[in-house]
DNA sequence: AATGAATGAGAGTTCATTCAT
DNA sequence: CATGAATGAACTCTCATTCAT
C-alpha cells in the first residue's frame, strides 16, 4: 500500500519535474505531452493516469509555486519582528524565492499567460494572493500610524508589479545576473513609495 | 495608383482591425487565421498576400501599439515644461492611452507574453522602450539635483512594472472600472519612490 | 474447494452481469473495460484473469443468450404435441424469451452485428441455430404433407428475419410496449406464409 | 466557379467512394480516417474540409443508399399498374437494388449498427422509410378488399425483416450467390403471408 | 486470485501555410 | 490581387492489454 503510494508519488514527481523543464523551455503551448513523456521517461498513458489532461499538470505546478512562494513569504513576515522591516524581509524573500526557482517562476509569471484565456482568472487569483499579503502589511503600517493613509489596494498591486517586472526581465533577458542585486534599489523605491523613512 | 494603394491600405487595415478583435478575444494561440478571415471578410490567400504569416500580423499590431504609446508619451513629456511634473504627465498619459485602447493594450501587455518564446525578445524590446524613457527622465532628475542618485535602470523597470500590473489587472478583471482612478495613488507612490517630495 | 469455485463463480457472474449492463447501455465499441470494472466492482486484473480479452466477455454473453433461447425454443417445441401448433408455440416462446431478457436480446440482435467484423461468423452461426430449428419444423410439415414443398432454408431465414426486425424495433424504439402484442399478427403472417390454413 | 464546383464535387465523390470501400471492408469503427485518405488519394485536411467529421461521411453514405433504394422502390411500385403485382415488383426491385450495391447495402444493414448508439434513431428512421412503403401498399390491398384486414404496421415490419435477414445473410456469408435466387420463395411467403392467393 | 499503475499504438481532429485558378 | 480548396505534420487524449506486487 505504502509501497504503491510511494511509487505513485515518485512517478508523479518525475512527471512534474519533467513538465517544469519542458514548459519553461518551450512554453506551455509549444510543449507537447510527448515531450513530457520523453523527459520524464514515463509513458503517455502513465501521465494520463495521474493527470486528467495537460492543463491539470500545469495548474498543479502553478499551485505549487504559489504555495511555495506564499508560505515562504509568510515565514519571512513572521520571522521579522520589527514592523518597519517586515516589508524589506518580504521583498528580499520574494527575490530569493524567485531567484532560486527560475523555471517555476517562469511558469508562474510568463507562461501562465500563454496557456489560454481560461487561465486568466487563475493568474489573477495567484497574483492577488501576493498583493493581498502586501496590502495587509500596508494596512498594518497605516494602523500603526507609521505611514499616512493610502489606497492600499492600488499600492499593493503596484508593489507586486514592480517586483513582477523586475523578475520577468531577469527571466527573459538574464539581467540582472543575480536577481538579488535589484534588492537595494527596489527596497528604497518601495519603502519610500509607501511613505516609510 | 492611389486607388490601388488605397484599396490595399484598406484591406490591410481590415485585416489588422479584425486581428486585434480576434487576438484580444481569444488570445494569440487560440486565434485561427480563419477567424481573422471571417472577421475581416477577406480570404486566406488575401491575408497571406499581405502578411507572410500569423506572427507577422501580431508583430505589426505590437509595433503599432508601441509606436502609439511611445509617441504619446514623448508628446506628454515635451508638453510639460516643468521637470518635476513631467513624470506625472507621463504616468497620466500612459493610463489614458492604455485606458482608451483596451484591446491593443491587452495584446501589448498580456497576449504578447503568452504568445510563445519567439516573442520574448520583442516584448523585452518594447517594454524596454518605455522603461528607457522613464530612465532618461530619472537621470535628468538626478542630474538636476532634485533627487538623490539611484540605480535608474532598476527603478525605471519597477516604475513600468507598477503601471503594467495595474493595467493588466484592469484588463483581466475590469478593476478599477476607470483606469485613471488609479492615478492618484500611483502618482504618489512613484513620485515618492524615486525621491520626489 | 467448493468455496473457491463459488467465489470464482460469483466473480465471473458479477463481471458478466456488469458487461450486459454496460454493453447494452453504451454498445460494444463504446464500452470500456474500465466501465465494466466499475460496474462489477472488480478490477482490471481480475477481469483479465477470468477472460482473455474484451471480445471473450462479449462472446460468452452471446453464447449464453443463444443457449437460453435455444433451450427454451426446444422445450416449447417438445411441449406442444400438435405438429400444426408447434410453430405458434415456438413463435410465442421466442417473443416471450426476448421480451423478458431485453438487454441480452439487445446484445444478441443489435450490438453483435455492429461489434465488428470479427463477430460476423459468430452471428451467422447463432442466427443459423434458430433458422435451422425453424427449417426442421418446416421440413416436418412438408413431410407430413400438411404444407406444400417449399425452399425451407430461405423460408426459415425469412421467418427468423421477421421476428428479428420486430424485436429489434421494440428494443430500439420501445414499440410495441409489450412485445407479445405483435404475436397475433406475426402468427397469422408466418402461418399463412408457409402455407398453413 | 463551375470549375471549382466540379473539382470540389469530384473530390467529394472520391472521398465517398473510398469511404464505402473502407467502411464495408473494415467496418465503421475499425476504419480510420487515414484509411480513407489513402484509398481516396487525398489528404486528411482535404477530407475535413469537405466533411465536419468521420460520422458525417458515414451519414452521407447512409442517406445516399436510403435515397437510392427509396426512389427505385417507388419507381417499381409506380411502373407496375396491377395492384396485386405491385408487392412482387417491390420485392424483386429491392433484391435487385441490394444485390447490385453490395457494399452500400452492407453499410445500410450491418455497419450502421456498429457506428454507435447515436445512429440508432437514424437506423430506425431508414428502416422505417421502407416498412412504411410496404405498409401503404398493404393498406391499399385491404382497402381494395383483396385481402382481409391486418395490422399493417406489424406486418410491414415483418415483411421488411424477412428481406433484411435474407440480404444480411447474403452479405455476411455470400449465400445465396445470387440474391435474386431468393425471390421465388420470398415472394410466395410474403404474398401468402398477407393473404394474397 | 486480485490489484491498479503503467504501457504505447493509434484514434479523430486542427490549423498554419501553400498554390492552382 | 484575391480566392478557397488542399496539404500534412502535429496535437491531445483513449483504451485494450500487461505485469510487478
């Protein structure tokens, strides 16, 4: 039983690993299920035994990345006791997480848009999870009286967008070589933007 | 002669108009050339007479939007004599231009990223044209001594990203109803971010 | 021993019962072995332990129906001592048997023909068993001098076809509601056709 | 224009001819569109340009056969002025038509059942067209007073079934070699069955 | 005996592109 | 210039069958 589950688990991981590789290399639409078959050294039937369709594989990866990012982000926020530094911690952590999962990040920020309009809602939901996190933080800052009231929703979207574009450019052009190099400038910009310092 | 050019011009315009409609409605990959044939009331052969392939139609539209946006942006910058207000003018102008060309904007900011890896270079080039514009402005501010030195490249990318995410969300979710409603908050954020006021 | 046989017997019966249900509901070709797995609450391996392949399951059902029908038919013929009434008894009995085994009948008369060319020989063999029965009866009638000589082979095929079409229509359209309602007319037709009365 | 129509017409005919050949040789379900491509010396895209799917090709053939059979049947009935002989004319004509279109007949009487349950209604409709023809004739006989009242619906279905089974057997076993050899016996049977002579 | 994960050949269908007219 | 019939490679997905456990 446990044996079977293990094997099944392993197989699913192999498929997902291969899918990340293929999707990020060729893009969602240009990736064939056959490519994943070859990369994962499994079989078509095997893949369709574990996933109902190609979309489901992609969605699984998207959710994984979102969960990873989200849990890391929350950890970072919780680990930093100083309210004024939580934002910096969040930013640095996101850059680190994105930077150390290049391919998953690519699926998350780039390829998802090419998977078809059915994914649009999903994308906005995922983006929303992070801007909401930022928004909560901004609201806390306001409530604590350390920054002046602001439209925290628009601000958090802009905050996420600034990071998003930086990371996207890193993915598509390789610039900057180390994503974290963007940290000092982004930190300054975002802190001052919301009115800290 | 002129007649022919006119007819040709008209035909090309009909195709491009149809393409905007179709691409923004279904996404680049889910749009068939046949869809454009129907929408433009032309023919398969007609389209392939004027464009070498589907990609070229999309690239033409992308360039159009980029040119439109760029010329409007430069106009806005030139029309505003006050250096400190040029940034606000640029921002407002971009929101207005995006807001009044919903579908082209969608192609520019959403569909292009998902259209496949062949478009990646083009996208970065187009995004780059705008962040470069911003970057030049930031450099001017620094040179004029009104803001402290900053990594203007990273900052301009972040600036563009903030706008980008706001507009993208507007396109995909319809929020905010009027894109320009985001202006005050974005203005405040971006001004303060680079160190103005 | 007996226990094992019983369990096996039960298992095989469960599979066959499920197969009748599935095959008659979806047709032979549109029925998946997985459908039978679910319906029978067994497993893929279990089915392939008891049957070499999908075809064999279907053939088993076909033979069952043929045997059932054949034994009933012989009983009916034997139970009726009056030679002139044997034909009527056979007809009534067939309508009753078909009418009380709707799904098996469907496999026998409808699905089998459409199951593919591999089944053609089998079908003709099964149909033949019944027309041969009729043929023997006709030959007896001729030998007894109660009807004039006739090509009993062609006649028996026609006889079976008349019943077949009536039953098929009942299966596919539900008309007549009670299959036996067709008896009086069919009886008259078939009796007179071969020259009785 | 006419040129194009001609070519198109020719192409469609080539596809349909190939489809008859393939469907009757391998059965509907065991025939691949690729088989038709090869047989017709066209291309997959070409086939799907003219037909929306595989089913449509089959339906077209079914309708063709039905129309052919129906028009021939009506001609035969009209050509025979003697009411008492119309039935014989119809029977002979059907045997001749079936006999001279072996493959189309096979699709009509055998393969259609294997195309899936979606075809069941169609099949009954087609069979119905012929039994209705017979039914009208029987009603005329009754009205003319030459035969005693009878349930003409059941009788016509039985009539068609007798022919159907005979023809089906001819198709599947090749017996009798000449389908028309069955005529004398069938004629006798069916005439006497309804009460003629 | 029984299970269900795994296989892979093959299915129908799509669609960017070509080209004879 | 314009047309639309034709092409064929490529796609996602299915399913009877196998086999390690």
